[in-house]
């Protein structure tokens, strides 16, 4: 199949995967030029291949080429050497395509052959490679569920590994509890990079280095293993151990001179095979990931992780924890808008589900099945949009557009469901319906639509706030950089959750609106910064509390002094928007900062003296950052507030997709210039 041509431009590859480097390292090991100590130990290699069919999100011809070229060639290589054990990691969607497309019959049969003889290990936890730490746990849970159902339908569920690596090396502490889902029943180990383990260590404490660490959730008595991979060989668990192939397997044998990406070079395959044969002759053992884990456990090379690793990606120092996928705007994308649009789609789907659940018993079984099929279409499109490739290192225009198109597709499916329900239930045959995602209440008349806030005062002075806020816009095409004044509104929040008592308290709403270039080819707005600091020099953000991703109903205390200030920058995704600063170490009261994720969703930079909302590398669409400040509030109230406005707000849906709450952004998408840049 004819695919896109390789682009020779300024974009970086998404991986620094260079098989020649790894082969050179292996050569050095074989000839003994790495010193005397390694040669005294038995040698082993864990063979690991990470595949991503959404490497070029939205291009089906590239998906096809990845399956036909690097994936198929890799299987053929290992079929020739049955004693070389290896691990494949991919989305369940990739297995679904291989097993349900007759054009891949030979590839499916070879996959089955290698699985049946226990030579190939299959890592597969999610249907689509979601940027999971940016969204609530229910999104992750749905992704697990779809993958579980897919693998079971293909007869692969009992072949799934107990280990998993998440796209872009994602890790979040909430995985300890999230992976205790029945849809991840056998998964107990997450692969993380050596940089993630070492980068977050307290520099003033010494730690023995283990290949495997156990992370515990003391409240629930649950734990998972962190299996540490390294980019260089090292002595561990009684072996001189090498990880191979750590990076994007699409590039492992790529012919870089070929016209089309991911075309395999047979010379590279042959060279790799020869290197592996030399290793085998030297007595090297080959492990799958789960076999290496089991060996480490057998010899006691396992330690308890006694420090906290927040949300992060592989090569943490370079990617600054979650910043690269949530704030850097590199390539043809605005991260904050893409993530917010994906988040808004969650609200639309949940609201539509709520209406369906209430009225499904009065419609026919046939109609229910039709609606369930529409929900599946909507959810699959939405989950693919949440994959890591629509933001990150260098998303291309078609990847951004694929996310936009998928969300619009999901919205249209929800509108179609509401039309079907309206045709069967006259009570909800309305142009717009509001659903309270917290209580499940449905409001059919617009005059009865609820609001969580009442305006008290508008446009109050910045000096009224308990915190200093400085807004900076750096525009290379302007003579002066702009220092903006945010808009401050004083509101009264009304909790509608209580049956007999309506809880109210006052909050500050801060709105910062920054006009983008409105041109995907114009990167002149290089940086926007909203820096939040205390007015008093004696106060800072050294100690904070936040909700870890995938654990939005809990809070965790963090101390910035536990981490080396340089070069480590800690960006927190804040999947429910909450940052809480207690008045003192043991205080339950303090100040809360809570972002409105539906407006714009980026990671916040956490430093000892400030919190910063930071976006770089070009601002194309308008950025509307909205956050709330709660004074003298308890952590319990702040957590409840954050989840109410972000996870469970009132949300408007419609049988007319243009009237959906959140759909209005598509007018802005249409107005952008150079949409294919």
C-alpha cells in the first residue's frame, strides 16, 4: 500500500532508538572491552519491543505498514530461533486489527505460533495508548475494560503478560490501585525507566539499587512491582544484564533511506541476527520481561520503594515529568486545548449515559442494542483521541486533526443516541438537556438549569487576592513582551449535593485569557506564564497536597525539599485540578488552587517558591486559563470542590451536536489558518 513519504524537516523523531548503538554495546560486551568484571558473570538479555500503531495517528496506511513491515519481520526473525525469548508490547487495538483483518492471516498465524510455544510474551493492557495521567480513573478503567474484552474475544487474554509498559513510559502512583481493577486481573508489574527511579530520589539519602521495586498503597493494602529498565548493560541479580530493544520497535530495523517510514532494512535485520547469534554462542540467556522479573524475585533482587515518584515519563530529566505531553505545544498542536477537549468529551459521554440509564427500560431491546453499539463507537473514538500522539514531542497536523475529528465523531454519536431516546421518550424530546453528573439529576427545561456559582462581585482588584499572580506573554514578533492583568471575580459557590442543607462558601475565580496567533504556522508566541506566589516572604509552596492521577478521591502530601531542585522540574498533571497548601505541616486547613480543566488543561510546574502555569513553543489557539482560589478551607472541602467542578459538573447535551456544551470550540478550529501545517 502506498503511504506517506518520509518528511525531511525540523521535526524530531519520537524516539532516539538507534539500533546501531545497541548493537555496538553488544559487540563491546562480546569482545570483553567493557572491562574484566562483566566477563566473570553470566550474561543475559531481556528482549523487549514496544509497538505503537498510532505512531502517525490518523494515517491508516502507516498502521498497515507497521504491522506488515517491522512487526512481521520481527516475528519471522524470532521464528528462526525458537530459543530466543522476547516480549512484544502494544495496544489491544493492534492485536484486534491483526486478528480480524484477513489480509493479515499469515501474521496472525505466526503470532499464534510464537505465543503457543511460549517464546513470545504479549504485553497488552489498554485498547488505545492513552495519556492516562491527564484524565480521571474512570477513563483508564474503560480503556482497561475494552482491552480486556478485545483480548478475550481473540482468545489472547490468557496469554497476556503480568507486566505492562505504558506509552511514553508513563507512570503514576495511582496505578497501585487502578491496576487492581478486575479488567487488569493479572497485571501486577509496570516497567519504568532508570531515570524515573533515580531522578526522584532524595539527594541526601543513600539507596541500594534494585532491578525491581515494590510500591505499596498502605491504605488499601495493595502493591505493584516497578520493573526498572536501563539503557546500558549493568550488573544486577547475578547477571551482567542488557535490555534490548528499549525504544520504538518501528525503528529497530528501519531503512532510513527508504521513501516511506518504517520500511525494514534487511541488512539491519541480518546484522542484528548475527549479533544475537554471537551472544548465544557466548552462552547468553534470553529472557522475556516476566521471566526476568521472576528471576529477580527468586534471587531476592527486590526492594521496597520508600519514596514517592509523582507522575512522569521515561527520560524524566529531558521530558520534565509530564510537561512534554501536557504543556510544551511543540509541533502542530496546543496541548492544553487538545487535552481539555478530550476531557469535555468525557462529560458529554457520561451525561448521555446518565440519560440512557434512566430511560432505557422503556425502549425495546432492539433499540437498546442499537444505542449500546453507538456508545461503543463513541467511546472507541474518544479513547483513541486521548492517546499520547495528539500532544507530546512533535505531533503533526493530521494527528491533531484526528483527535479533533474523533471527539466530534463521539459527540455526534451521543447526539444520535439522544435523538433515538427522544423519539421513544417524549419527556426528553428537548433541544437541550442538562445532566448533573454528581447527583444524576436531569433537567429538561432550560429555565431550571442549575449553576454551581452565584456572582458576588466582578472585576475586583488583583490586590484583593491572597496570592500574587503575574502573567507574562513572550511574543517574538512584538516590540515588548506583554504583562497581562488577570480578570478576578468573587463568587459564592453553592453545593447542591446535600439533601437538606445547601453548603455555601466564597471563592475567587481567576480568568487569564491570552489570544493565540490563530495560525498553526505561526509560533511567534513563544511562552505564556502565570506565576502564583505568596505575598508574604515567610510562606511558600514547599509543602503541598494534591490528588494523584487515577486517585481523584484521595490526597497525597508532597514536600519539594524531598527532591533535587535542579535539574528536576516537577510538572503535575492534576487530573482533578487540585493543589492544596496547608497552613502548617499538620494542618488540615489552608489555601486551595483548583484549575478548571474544561477551559484549558495543562500540567502545573511545582517549585518551592511558586506554582507556574507554563506553556512554550508556540501558542496558536486562544488560551483561557481559569482557576479558583479558596481561602481558609479544609482539604476535605477543597477536594470535594475540585471533583465537583471538574469530574462531576452539571453538563448540557443535545440531539443537535452544535448545541452540545463544549462543541463551540469547533468554530475556533474552523477559523484557524494553515490547518494542514
